[in-house]
C-alpha cells in the first residue's frame, strides 16, 4: 500500500470493541488469578477470575501482554531473547500538545543510544525515546526526550522496559499467543499491529477442531516464526548498516554479528543488488 495511518491506539481499541460486541461477542472483564490445566494432556481447561468466576473454553487466545499468562505462565513455552541483536530494551514516552497542523508522517531521529519517535495525531503528538539501558541511564534518556520534544507536555513521562524476542511456540496445546504475549519487536517500523493481524489471519486459515492437530499448530508456528524473524532482520539492518561511529551504542550495532538469514540477504544484495521477497 502506498500509504499508512497514524492511529490513536486507545480510540482504535474502543472502536474494535464496540464493533465486536455489536455482532454478538460477549465481553467478560476481570483479572485472571488461576489457570486450570487438564490432567490428561495439559491443555488449558479454564481460567479463574479475581471475583471467583470460572471461565471454561476449548481454544484460548492469549492477549495478556508481556506476561503471557497462559502461553508462558501456565504452559512454560519458553522465549527467544534477541537483545544481543537488538539491544534497545527501554523506552520513555510522553505526549505533547500540537504546535501547528500535524504533518502526515512519523519522524524517527537517531540518538546516541537509540532513536526517538515523533508521531503527530489530530489532537496530540506522541513522543518517545527507545534506548539501550547498557548505554544510557533511564534518567539521561528521559532528560534527552524532555529537551528535544516540540510543544508543551500534556502528561508525565512514562517508562517502559521490554525484552525483544518471541516465544519458542506461538500455538502451544490449545493456546494461541497474539500481540505482546507472542513476542515484541521495538517499534522502529511500527510492525506490532501488522504482526497481530498476521497472527489472526493465519489462525483463521488453520482454525482447529476439537482434535487440535499438531500439524496445524506446527504450521502456525512455522509461519509466525518466519514473520517475526523477517521483521527482526529488517529492524536489525537499520542499525547494522550504519556508518555512524560516534558512540559505544552505534559502534556495537555496526560491528556485531547478525543472524545468518540477514547476512545472506546482505551478501546477495552487495553482490548483484537483487531484492527478493521473504
């Protein structure tokens, strides 16, 4: 597509919620305090909420964020840590008031230990600094953000910590992980919604019956693993292809060893210049 959109994530989520509920989706709110597994096969049988309600199901989609309450907390699926390739593991974010008509693009600015985003919306501008905690302190990163934003802040800075990587399996037994529960890649190319939609589309194509065939789960894992690995390589290339050498962070990413999949593509492009689909 020759265009992109800037979404207010909160407004978008409320729209999707109202759209789904108007078509018969039942929404039950509550904090999960226990997960019951079936003794014979280890499948998730039910979740118990803080108020005592027990929610049973045949298929569970884990959208519980970084914690992965079902895919990791209950099923111990495992996680591939990619911080040796993508060392940025922190972010500080803060919205500011618009100081003029919003421009129709995101601005990404390289900083000494990562990069800074500026995303204009109709009613505010989103700002943030994604950085490596091994190369700058949280306090200095926040100070850098505050010194470089345009427009007055409309909320306090908010700090985030994350581990870039993905689950070793996205579909384990009767649980499918989507979004942050499946993995996280820093937002340099805003790929999170794309990966969620990819996961939904592939789940619909491989939707299980009560047998929960392993061949379906295995194919889902293969396809989603390839999608995450491809985005991973794409983001690594942003750093590794740099000629910048004025800080320890940029020297590290410029000289580090990259995944074999990215190395092969880089060597092929350097040899003859082809760009092949993933």
